[in-house]
C-alpha cells in the first residue's frame, strides 16, 4: 500500500498541512479527517503544502471539494502551495485554478491570507 502522511503546524491563525506521498482513495480519509478537525475547531484558514506529494487521484481531489463551500461560508479559505508540475496539471485539467488559490510557495499563500 502506498504511504501517505499529513503533518500539521500553525503560523498565526493559519493552519498548514504538509501532505506527503500518495493521496488516493485509500489515503484520502486521512486528509479528510485532518481538515475536518480544523473545521470542527473553527479554524478556517487552511494552507495545504504539496511539496512532498508524489501522486493525487480523483478521490484526493474530492477531499478539497468536500470542504471548500463550508470553509468559505465561514470567511475562510483553503490555499494550495508548492505543487510540482505533474500534480498541478491534474488540478489544472479539472479547472481547480478557477476555484482555488494555487500559489507557488507557502509564503505567498500566507501573505494572501494576511492581506
């Protein structure tokens, strides 16, 4: 089974999730659980750093779709950063750049949250 890992840290009021490995139907619930915990705690400024993600499937993409409306209804956002070109292409094909703030690096995302 492919491995997947989520690590969480905070910077001010922004919660940063680093995702690593393979995000697919088997591992998506793990990411879902982490985001759900943040939402349950009223933490709606979420930044997902993709720098160590090797692969994402449609199930992985679905996790983001499942939360975005609720988070934005609470004046929050999910921003995505540090995608490699292969991962970005998957998001791009599905029109995600129209829906999400996909930025080159973590600092850009933090700046956007703080503006």
